[in-house]
């Protein structure tokens, strides 16, 4: 089982996030570090601080040298897929080929209402997501991309320079919808991230993913399966026990969600407890 960290970019400062990621870069047990893609905090005062995901990733790609970096996950509704493909290629170049390209359909009604961003009904949202993923892959892999979807259209489109990673940065799809999300994972993802309620629920969803892979002829061994475990306060031991339980259920990568606005010194005891 492998491990990663995630920092919540709400109610905190850029300096604190940067210092935690730079410190994590020195602990080989943490293979990747993640933020989230929201414009409002998800807890506490919605008018509070919340740093933007992709701007942070570009800067953190410069501040670190080893650890892989990613957003868990980028809402497709927030940026046109062509824009997201160009951003992702640029961040992959800045980081020297360390980007994990996390994507999801999007869900936050509050943010969409506030910013005038359309949040379509669920079916349309996933139709747009499916088209968006295919368009992103086309832009990242083809010299000239063409795509004729209902919602996304590319006409002799360029995305240059390309990302460092070939054929493209690993695509991480987040979610647990048994039909649309897991089918998209089976078709296009190199990693599936599912925040489950328990190891038992995660195991059940993994069985669904295996079915979806069989339906599209995909080898499930090609897909890293990850989940998240939150550290509550200073209670590292309980979080580590939960992570071990997910490992026994078959999870490949456990993302340890660090406490809000934590300091870098949490990483040493966490790394020791996970070994």
C-alpha cells in the first residue's frame, strides 16, 4: 500500500500549504500531494479564505522536486476542457512531469450560483464530463485535435507544448457513481479515487468497477485504486488504523487528509506511524 497527503486550501495561507508540501517532498513514503478545486471553503465561513487549485499547483510544482502533485479533483464545469488541457500540460512541464490530472463532473451548487456557472442536471453533467475527458486526451496526445460532441467541439485544435508525461499525465477520476462514474473510470482513467464510508463499501464499489472494466475490455490492473482517510486533530493512530483497513480491502493508495491549517511537523510522526 502506498500513501499520499492532501491539504485543504481553505481558511489557511499560501505559506502554510507551501511549507507542508515542501516538507512532504522529503518523505519518500508520501508519493503524491493533493489539493481541491473549489472557490469557496467547504467548512466554516463560506466567505473565508480558499486558494485556487491550479494556480497553487503551478507554484507547488516549482517549490517541490520529487513528490507528484494533483488536484482532487478538478470540476469539469469550471473550465472548458480545452482550457483545462492547456493548464494541465503547462503544470506538467513546470513540475518536470509530476502532474496527476484529477477530474470530476462537479457538484457545488453554492459556487455555481454565486459565480453564474451553469450546473446542469446530473445526466447532462456526466455527458459533458465524458466528452470533456475525451477532448482533453485528444488535445494532450494529438498534434491536431478534432472532436465533435454535443457539448464539446474541437476543430483542428492545438495544445502546444505537450505535457512531459507520455502519452499524457495520468488521469484520475474521482467519484463512486456505479454507472456513469465507474464506467468513465474503466474507459479512461489511470487512477480511481473514491471517498467511501467504510472499507466494506469501498470493496463493493471495487467489484462494480471490475464489472465495468469487463464490459469495456479494460484490464483493471491498469487502474490504481485510491481512497482518502481524514486525520482528526492530533489523532494520527486512528487514521493509520483506518488506512490499514482500507489496504486490507484492496486499496492501492491511501490519501491522508491532513488537519486544517496544520504545520509541517505533523509529517514526521505520520510517516513513522505509516511505515
